[in-house]
């Protein structure tokens, strides 16, 4: 008999981890931090862009640092977002073959996909860390804001590492449970969105 599947979001929109104990607490904490980072990043980018457009029309010249702030926020949103998407089972999937095979085959395939993706994320984390080290050794600075450029790329290895851990935990969740999971808290399947009349 399959275990009760945890919901990723309840009616209040809060995240509930599919992991037990301390790991679940850490997972929920990271999820909240990612959600705040993503929301704040998008809002700050919108505000920055609007202020820059207004300044361009009112004063005839935009803010000289606006482009750099948006660059920082795009990097932050991108690399915080990949872990968030993995945690909520929201990455794009090509599932024609996957959907056509029986449940046991889907479970095996999902374990393989999660492990392979985890390895790829850790590989990218390693190379992103090397890239950040190279930027640090060169000592380049942002011309408008004046701080070292490597600081804004720190999010790349962090994002890849969190995503790699999330996929590794997804593989473990699939190995230890009866259902097929897209992430530690999202059971595979399609929700029936049509309402009966």
C-alpha cells in the first residue's frame, strides 16, 4: 500500500517538505529563503527598471548603475530559481516515453533521471566554483557599483549545489517510497483541473 503523499503547498501557500525530521526542517528553511530571494529579486528588478525608465524620461538620462543592479538580480533569480524549481518538481520534462511505461518502470527511470541530474548539477557546481575563483584572482570590479565582480557569481555554485542535493534527495525518496516522486514532496501525476458542471 502506498504511503500518504505530502502536499507541497497547503491552502496558505506554505511549503511542507517530504523529508523526515531535521532534513525536512532544513528543506523547509531553504525553501523559504529561496522564495524570499526570488520574490524580492523580481520586485527589486521591476522597481529598478521602472525608476530607470522614469529617470530617463524626466531627467533625460537613466541611472548609471541600473544595468549592473539588474545583472546582479538576474543572476540571483536564475540560480536561486533552479533549486526552487527542483524542490517543487517544476522543471520542464519531456515525458512522452516516461508516461507510456508502467509505474515500476517510471520509478526506475525517475531514480536514474534524479541521480544523473544530481551528478550534472554537482559537475556544474565544481566548474562554477572554478569560474568564481578565476574571477576572484583577476580582481575585476563593477564600474558603477565599485565592488569585485566575483561576488555576484557566487550564486552559481550555490544554486547548482542546492539543486544537486535536491535531486539526490529525490532519488533517495523514490528508492525508499512506494510512489513515484518528482521531488521530495511532489508525487508524480496529473491533477484533474476540470470541474464538473
